[in-house]
C-alpha cells in the first residue's frame, strides 16, 4: 500500500531527533554514530538545489518522452482511432502507465524520498490521467460539468495520496474534496447564501479530524502530509470568514458586476472573523508552540488590514506604509529585547544554525531597488535602475 | 512515534545511559520555541515598509510646513541609524565578524535605505549633483560597498553591488536580470565585463581569505549577470563563438567551484547555463551543416540529454568524488 519504506522513515525520524540532541550537546559524537547504525535508513535525499535540478530536467525528459510516444502512436494507427481526441486519450493513458512504472522503479531502485524526480513523475502520472478523462469526455464534443471532473479525479488522487503521501498531491486531494462540497452547495440557492459558513465548518471539521489522525501511530507515514494539510485548513478557515473574500466572492457567484461589489449580509460578523481569527491564531501559535499557526496568523493579520483598507480609507497609502513599518519595527524590537531570555518557553535565540545567510543577503540587495521614485520623472538614475519596481502598483 | 518510546529503545539497547535519557526527556518535554527567524523577517519587512512609505511621503506636499518636518525626520532617522551602527560596531577583521547586538545590522540597513531616499530627494529638489546623474548612483555604490566591508554586512554588500550595476546602467538583481535591454550591444558587453569582474573579486576574496564569506554574493550576482548577458549575445548577436566560450567557461568554473565547495546551487546554475549554451551551439552547427535536422532527432536529443543529466545528478557524489 505504501510506496516508501516505512521502517526507514521511522529510523530517519530518530536520526533527525538524534541530530538535534547532538547539536544541543545531549549526546556525544560516538553515540550519534551508534544511533545512526542502530536505526539505519538508505534513502536518497539530495540537497534542495539538486532536487530542483532533478525536477526540471526530469520534467523536460518526460515531456519529450511523451512527444516521442505520440509520434509513434499517431504514426502507426492514427486512422484506426476514429478521432484525434480518441488518439490523445490513448496516448495519455499509455503515457501515464509508463510514467507510473518509472515512478515505481525510481522509488524502489534509487530509493528516492521526495527527491524531486519522484515528485515530478507522480505529478506527471496524475496529469496524464487528467488528460485521459478530459479527452475521453471531449469525444462527442460534450464537456462534462466541473463536478463530474472532480468526481472522476478524486479516486486517483485519493489512491495516490494513500500510497505516496506526497504533499502537493495531498493538498490537491483536499482541494478536490473542497471543490466538490462547494460545487454541490452552489446547486441550491440556500447553499450559495451559507457558503462561507460551510467552508469554515469544512475547514474546522477537517482540522479536527487531522488532530485525531495525527495521534495515530499507525499513520506515522503521513506525518508531513498532515502537517501541511493543517496549514491548508487554517488558511481556509480564515479565508472562509474573511470579509473581502466573502464580499467579492458573493458578487462573483451572483454575477453582480457593479463597480463596487454590494454589501453582504452579516457584515459585522465577517468583520469580526476577519480580525478575531488572526489574533486567535497568533495567540494559539505562541501558546502551543505551533510555528505554522503563528506565521499564518501574522500573514492573515496583514491581509485583514488590507481587507479593511479596501473598503474604508483611513489614511493615504504612504502614511499607512510608514506607520505600519514603524509599528512593525517597534513590535519586533520590543519582542526581541523581551525574548532575549526565554519566556513561557518562547525565545529569540536561534536554536538551529542558519544556513541561508547567503541567500538572505541577495534578497536584501533587492531592497535598494524598492525605494519608490514616483515623482522623479525629470530625475534620471542610470538607465538600468528600475526604482520602485518592488512596490509598483501601490502608488 | 513517541519520544519516550524512542528513548526507551535507545536506553534499552545501551546506546545512551539512563541519565542521558532523563535529560533528553526533560529537554523534549519543555522544548524552547524559537521565533528568531519570524522576528527577523518582521523587522526586515518593517524596515522595507517604513523606508518605502517615507520615500513617497518626501515628495508629497513639497511646499507645506509638514513637508520639511518629514525631510528632517528622515535625515534624523538616517543619521541615528548610522550612528547606532557605528556605536555597536565591531573591530574590523578580514574574517567573518558576528555582531552580538541584534539590531546593529538592521540599523545599518535602515540607514542605507533612508540614505538613498534622502539623496534622491536632495538631487530632485536642489539639483545637488547637477547633470552628473552618474554620481547619484555611484555615491551609494561606493558608500554601501565600503560599509559592507567595514560592518561586515552581506545584505549591504549586495545593495552596493546593485547600485554599482545601475551606475553603469544595468539591473543585476535576479528577478530584474531579464529586464535589461541586451539588444544594445554595448550594454551587453558591459554586463559581461562587470559580471566577470565581480566573479574575479569573489575569487580573489576567497583566494586571499579577505572576507571570503562575501564570495557567494559576488559569484551569484556576477555569474548570473555574465551568464544571462552571454546567452543573450549567443542568441542574437554576431561572434557567437566568443559568447559560447564565455558561457561554457563560466559553467565549467561553476561546476568546478561547486565540486570544491560542495555547493549545489552553483552546480545547478552551471549545469543549466552550460546545457542551454551547449544545446544551442550544437543545433546551430548542425543547422549550418544540413538544414534537415528532423523533429525526431531533436526530440530524441532532448529526451536523452535531460535523462542523462538526471542520472548525473543522482550519481553526483560518485562522479565528483564527494564523500557522504
């Protein structure tokens, strides 16, 4: 049922734990070595950049393999196929089978563990299947409705998730289920009205189910997937209650093409959600030491401010940026000073060494190009300076 | 999988002592929650927002009283930031210097950003540099690169190099590389020369151990600039062979460097740039020999070479002789 070696996955977890104990000076070098020997794993887990490389070049190779395949099939039996769509469907199916074999071969023989190449092959298999059902349905030039496509995709997505526990496919499965729920609700007038609440209940319910599943040791295989899905649930829960999303979504679903989308029912309630949910996330994140909740809470808070500004002009944008920036600097300085010594288990100390200082510096270098130069038409920087680039659209 | 079962196992098989088990358990049950990176990111974000907000405000209501207050605030903030950075400064060393003050780096960054705003404003309002527009970007370039060495700040170095590039008329940051107008041959050659110059400086810093942790910034910015410019030259201009040689030697340098430093980023960049240039070169030559390269051949070529690169990446440790 499960494609990756589960014992190795467990051993990997132990090895990683041991590594952090080693960093904290809790176990010695020799002990670390003997732990790694006692709990061996032989996964091929390359560095991030290698994974990117494997993904890119693997994808190009797959693409050309598909075109070789279609050249062959189109050449041999184009006339027997009846229609072109039919031929494409057959090619997609064959392509999917070959890629599936390649995927299984890679995992079994190269022992990849989400090494870019196996991720890529898995996505390609699923895309092949998608094109298969797409072109089968195109046969009589009658498209299925979206709900049917979702139902047709769901089984393969669920099977793939159970077998490979891959995060992108897992998220796609989750979104597919969500799409089915939403599309069914849309069939009823009442469904449209209560859609935001349905989405929030769906998100909350799935979060609750995840909490139960997470505790089951037998489902250790899906640990990373569960944690990624948790992020999806929390984001979905917030977006379901966000005033801007609800108001614009309402206008879109009811085909109201007004300059300004009309006010919605229960507006105060959604304003409450818009601001209460991020605060709740940040508080819970700090209390439960849950980094995902904390980060999503902060991001959501930023989006909430954007939401509010969208409908109420409190101050012009430059002032908002200045004030917001100032407050952010103030908050972080105070927090850093306060958390120099750990408080309630929360600290500013870096517990893991940073390996990304170099890339951080490149990102910082972009800032100099972000200084806006709106009213400097008669003022020329050197030709290449595209000042204001990072902040464009805001002014 | 529970921590205590793992520890039970480890203690049971005598890998760790039972005292260690208790200590690890104590640490694991009350883990510290570090929000180091979150707070740093928030601070960076705040600095960006503040400086871009002020940078727009300074041009608004130019003739009002409030305006001069804003200019004064920016100037004071800028000098205060530089002052703070100077106050917390560590002694200069050719090695990497870690500043124990958590804010010194950020203050320097804020100071630099506000300096650009202030300088631009002074030029706009008082025409300080007259028509010598070059000075407007050259000054921050020199200042920032100097500060980068003085305060040991990689971010400011990369800002300085960005300013240096825009002094000669180039955009150097990765997402703006393609916005350069490389159909202009002079600009293109300038880009290649500047890029190679930066790579050389990076190499020298490493060779003579003078701030060798700056090498990455030089290599990354310079290497990408040269590579993109030479690719543009290879595709569009005469004298393809020269551009081809430039990019191939750069790609080989990248892979060699990656091999020495075990840097996968430079390995990946070297392979990508090298592969594009090689494939382009091959097809150009084949096209000139016979105009009938079949679709099937090119399809097979890309399939086989990309699959080959995948195998190369998988076997990289054996091929480049890296230990695990």
